[in-house]
């Protein structure tokens, strides 16, 4: 599951909208939509704001993104685990 899917799954479980999460995280709702659709890449500060808004341990989303990026890199260089 990607970090974006984690957020979307959380929104669905909590019956919350992207606009609600954007307000709670104090980020622009169109920016949130863009990062969830992989059109923009958020920095650590934005991911930490989302962690706090979703009441996740700080660094959760950034950790998921790092794991995904590492897996993609390993897959692309042909070495894998």
C-alpha cells in the first residue's frame, strides 16, 4: 500500500473528506488532491502535518514514502532484495 493509499484508506474509514483533512492539516485542499494523485511531491513538513492531522506517529507517512521509493529503486536497478 502506498502512502497515498494509506491516506485515502484512512479518509474512507473515518468518513472524512480530503477537504476536511486539508483544513485539519492546514494545507491547501487542491495541493492535497495533487499529492494524493501523485501530481506533486510533498516535503517532510507537509507529511508531518498530515501525520498530526490523522493522529499518526510523527514520521509515519514519510517512512511509508521512503519504503516505497526504496522498493522502486531496487526494482529498477535489477538487484531487488
